[in-house]
């Protein structure tokens, strides 16, 4: 007997959705160091893509960018 269960379409459509927190879970302690960073891995670590590059080279949390 198979232990697989059938997944309804609504569950499949929401399988890549995340709840966005009001506070960032990655904090940038030294913005000067952030400006010097070329690769900016923090932009890609968050699956909800809450981080964006700022105009001065720092990284902004989605609520700060608005």
C-alpha cells in the first residue's frame, strides 16, 4: 500500500508562497561593509526575495525600499 497522498491543486499552487515578516531576519550591521561587497549574497538567501539593492550599494529590506 502506498503512503502517498493526493495533493489538491490549491496546495500545489501555494507550495512556493512565503509569509513576509515585518522585520528583516538578516540584519546589516555595518552598511559600509555592505557597500564594499561585490556579490551581495544576502539578496539571494531569502526565498521570498525581501531584499533589494539600494541606490548607494547597500541592501534594503522590502519594507525599507517602499
